[in-house]
């Protein structure tokens, strides 16, 4: 006799209960239900025994919501941000959004024991897994045995890459390419932003009103830049794949 979770898993649907989702996401069950009532989180898939099940899309969306809150956005602003996202985004797309949003935030690394690292990863991690995560810049050893410094913004994506059937060297090379070009884009965007702020300072001085205007400009820029970067990258990647398939 199969359980609800086994039945749902066999059907290819989400398998996390609300308690498991809360533990994986590092939030409370009450928070998940609150987000659901606000429309920030899609409803769960209901199993045959009326038990709700959640999946990777819910987990990635929760991470994005938490990151947006960390950036100082209000729930109303987060609602508007999520409404602008395409309806067909999967967990991977949401993880990209979360990573780009996190790039605007201060250092998000934390030091956690191995048991907590595995809880957040949602799986056991052997020594090879830890070495690959370290090579990707997701975790790093600390001076305390069994404790790791974890880049929270990269953890979920790094864990997913552990199961990608691609050579470890290729993943690292791809990371280097992305880091190089995103750093270049960030530099140019920062220059444009500084020019805009400099113009505002010359026109309006440096009083409280100017500071508020700069903060408002930054808050409005973040979601637009994130959306633009994700959209541009996805379109460019599709074009490159089409060209590659033509040549094959």
C-alpha cells in the first residue's frame, strides 16, 4: 500500500509536506501559510488524503521572497515584483532570479555545522559533494572542524549542480565565464547608476531628500535590472543553442 507521498511522487508531483518545506526553507509553517493567503506562494498539490504537497518551485519561490525581504522590500512591493515575472518560471529560473537579487545584498555567508548544512541542502553530503561545493565557491572550511562557511545565496543552486551529468571541470569553467561577464555588466551598470546619482546630487544637494531619492532609485532599479538580465540571458542562450543545433 502506497502512502500519499509515494503516490504523489509516482505521479511526478511535489512531495514535501508543509513541515518539510518549512524546514528546508528555514521559515515557519505559519509564514508559509501567510504567504499563501497573500498570493505570494502557489497553493500545494492536494493528495488523495487531502494532504498538501510542495515542490522545488515552492522552495525556490520562498527563497526569492525571503531575499527580496532581506533587500528591504515591503510585502506590497514583493507582490508587484512577483506579478511581473512570467507565469511559467520553473525552480531553476526562480533560483537565477534569487541569485541576481542576492548580488545586490551584502555578504550572505553563514557559518553552520555539517548537520545544519545538510538540513538546508535537503540531502546528505559526502566528502566528494563537499569538495565540489567548495570548488564552486558555495562552501568553505572554517577553523572549527565540522563547521562550514556557506554562501546561502548559492547553496540551493550548488546542490542542484551536484546531480548535473556534466564534468566538474566544465561546471567550474562555466562559472568562470559567468563571473567574468556578470562582473563586467555590474561594473557598467554601477557606472551608470553613479552618474545618475551624481547628477541628482548636483541638482538637489546632499540633504535628507536627496538620500531618500537615491534609495528610491536603487529600490526601483533592482527588480528591473534583475528581470532584464535574466530575460536577456535566456534569449541569448536560446539563440546560441539554435545556432549550435544548426551546425551539428
